C-alpha cells in the first residue's frame, strides 16, 4: 500500500519506524502524532512527535503530554507525546493503516509545548 503525502493529516496517529537511531533518540516502530500543517501536504516529509508509554516521572515535564487510550486514538495504554523529540520523517517510515487521531485540545497542548521548548514568544 502506497501512502501519498496528502493521505497523512495533522493530528493523526500513525505507526512510524524510527530505526535506525543514534544515542538517546526514541527507537523502534511506535505511534507518533503528525504535527505538520496540512498545507504542506505536497512534500513527502511530515513533522511528527513520537508517542511513548506514560511514566509518572513525566508528570512535571514540559515536553510530555499525557494521553489516555480511547477508541479515537486506538492507543492501548496511557501514553505520552514526547514533544522534545519532534522530527521530520519521510512518509516511507509510516506504517499503514492510520491508527487514529487526537482531539484538537491535545493538538493545541502539543503546539504549546513545542512553543515553550523553542522559547517562542
């Protein structure tokens, strides 16, 4: 199954193959949320934030956004979006089919976290 850039939308959750990685970069194939704008859909690159299992140590972390599993996101456990590990990836790293999507309030939380990380005024 071939994926086109226009098939992948902001706020969607897809499995993404992060390997190979270096050092402390998040590894393996895991869920990630698309954070790039839909208006940039012509490029085969999407900006994503990986999703990892929730850990209580993330509670006071600026860059971990907690998400509960539900039928819309198709996650199976309490998780965290890791906004510190955002990256641009080629759509060849996406593993179909789409898993689910986030509600707008969570997308807004991710955007606010990224803005704080880069000290956007």
